[in-house]
């Protein structure tokens, strides 16, 4: 028995970090190899955890979206043929070509979905994923419960086994990383950030429309009495779909600072007074849990994420779609003293229970056992007829 877990990239944010934690925990009981479709800073950590021989990372062209889907499927099949694993765990819809290749090679496959509807549509439109993938896999694992509706709307079939994993973090590791030294982020004029009495608002991710980079910039412009820090890729060489970049340069806002790609986002989260989830769509963002682990309250909008009940206990929840006007109004009314209030910190500590890795891994190991055929039914699972023979994959 062995598992190959596939990451769509090896960044130290979001889905890849969750995948790395899952790989680490599974490796405690059986051989685990990780395939990173795009090399990145997480690879070194994975090699230290799993051993260098158990981590395979590709330079970007190997699985670049500009390659045809058939080329990527063939390449994934070649990788799987060289793997001893009986189970392929594709850790995002962006890595789902490996789930399809697994089916063609006669292996079991689990797909862990971290994307909501808009991201799903984008991946389908760019031929990164195929609607047939839910028919091919043996089980789905979800980042948030409300993603079931998105899957039902966009995919024609779902396997009988669907489990919500949520998001898990290594709380103590995040806190240790938050205490590390860091290079000051820079604003559009190249001036470094310096801590003062001003409120500091942070967001973490690859700058894009989905992550609300433009909303974050507009909020910074509308709240000049606070400082804003974007943690992650921002410039066109790192994230070409950042629609806010030209305005960032043109308007040269003095109170918006960016880190660019960073191996350790946690010191920047640690310096913030408030984590602002500016994403238009983010089912269960890892950075939200990391901010809570660092004692930071969260500002988010109810239509942006599937974990609004969690945020409500550890921050500020605004009804509706994310927008700069409401965000700036709320931030303008905040003070450092209010954001450090015992009630908000206690709510964040309580919310940490939702990130309990040990409890999540127990359920995930049981799911893997069922996929492999140990015969035990899923707790509360409904019976569903399905074709247990080969699935003919004629891609749309």
C-alpha cells in the first residue's frame, strides 16, 4: 500500500500547505510520495519531512496550462506508471489531470476540491480540468460544505463518497514561523513599511480578481489613516492576472505595501492588527485560520466564504459581497484597542477547534480505507448505485 499525493504547485499558501500536512500525517503509517506539478518553496520542506527521494517537483513547462490537455494527461500517466502507489490523491481541481490519468491506469483516485464555483469555471474554461473528473474518481474531499452546491451545478456526477475536510493548520508551527525575522514590504514608491501607531490591515494570497486585489487597493485608498499589507505575489512577473497592479503603480498609494512572493508569510500576518479577507470567492482560506492562530481578528463578507459562522466568533462579518466602501467604513471605525479585545481573541481561540488536524485525519484515513475496499461503509452514507466497471473517458 502506498499513496501519491499531487499538488498543483508548491507554494507555501492555500491548498498546497493543506496537502503537505495531509502527506506528512499519512506518511506516519504508510509510504507517501508527493508530486508537485510546479516547483516552489514548499518542496524543500516536503523533502525534509518525507525524504528527498519521495518528492518529485517539475519546472513549470511540464504541466503549463498552455500545453494541451492531452499532453498533460499523457505526462501525468507516465508519472503514475513510475509510481508504486495504489492510490492517487489529487490535492486540488488544478491537479485533477492526475486523477483522470489514475483512472486510465487502473489506480484508485481521490480528488480534494479547494475551489468554489468561479475558480472551477476558470479551470474548466482553460482546459485545466474536465467535467468528467467527478465520474472518474472514487471519492471527493471538500474544503467547505457549501461546495457541494457548486459541484452539483457544474459537474454531471458525484461519487457516493464525499467528505468535508475543511482546513487544517499546524498551529504551533504557524506561531513559531510568525516570530521569524522578515524583510519589510514596499509600497509603490519603493519605501519600506515601518510600524507606527497606525492600524495595520493584511491580506494573503496571489493577487487576482478572485482574491480581490482590486478591492484591497480600493480599500487602502479609501482608508488613508491605516496601513495595508498584501502578503504574496503582486507584480506582473509573479501574477500576470493582477488587475490592480496598474492602478497600484499609477496612483502610488503610500499606505499599501506588498511583500511579493515569500517563503514565510507568517511574520507579516503577525504584524497585522486585522486580517481582511478581500476575496470575492474563497471557500475556506488557509490564511484565515493562520491569522486566527496568530491572534488576529478577521474582517470578511458573508458571500465570499463558506465559513462565515467561524468568522463570526473571531472577527467582523459584513453581509453581502466584498466591496471597498463597506470595508473602508468598518476599518475606519476600528481601533487597535478594540481589535485586541478579549472577546475577539477568545472567539479566535474557540474557532481553532475547527482546524484540529488529528480529528480530520482520522476521518480521512477511514475514507481512504473505504476507497481501497476495506468494506466499511461511510458513517451516515446514503446508498447510491454506481458503475463499478471501467469508465470511458471521452473528454469534452
